[in-house]
C-alpha cells in the first residue's frame, strides 16, 4: 500500500502543477481580451475554477486526505477525457499534460495524435462545418489509476475497521 500512497502523492503534485500551468498559460494567452464579451469572461472563469479544483485536489492528496482528494481528481480528469468541435461549438479542456487521439471528420476521416500541456477553448462561434473529436489518453489512464487507488484505500480502511 505504501507504493500506492506514494503514487497518489505524485498525482497530487501533478494536479497542482497542471492547475498552475493551466492558469499561467491562459493568462499569457488572454491578457489582452479581458474587455471581450460576456461569454469569453464566463469561459475564462470556468477554466480558472477547473484549474482551482485541480490544485485543491492536489493539495488534499499531498496532505494525505486521499479519498476526498481522489474524488476531486476524478472530476477534473473526467472533464478532460473528451474534447470536440461540433455544430459551431468547441469544448477543449486539458490541464497538465495531454496525449490525445484526434479524429477530424469534416471532409475525410483524419486520425492523429496530439501532445501538449494545458489547453482551454470554449466557443460557440466556430465554423459549423467542422467536426472533430479528441480522446485524452492520459486522462483515461489517470482516471483508471484513481479508481483503482480509491478501491484499494477503501478496502484497506474496511479491513482495519474489522480488525
């Protein structure tokens, strides 16, 4: 179990790092757009809130509040699994590192890989003819790790209560 707790602590640092990097990258990319429309401001606040949840979950994990931290981490990772461009809408959220299988389905089917750090795009004014679906492999792997870790922690907790 000690190995699991060590890995969870690394996940905590990853969540903190990802949230901070996400906030920094967004501030660098949007500092000149703050006088923009209300939807942009809503999008920006939503992204900051998601980064804040990531940082909070990381802090909980580092402070050994494992189950609570893992619950918040499940949320932040689940939101990152799928991104899309469809009917003129864009949803693209990733904090920390991401490795995505990308499928561009507009005219032909084009499949590729995309790797980078933190990304945020939320729009309702994209080209309505674009169709794209992305699946974040890192978020899926982390979600499986989180679920496995939470199960093991609960089992250990139940075992120690029964003794």
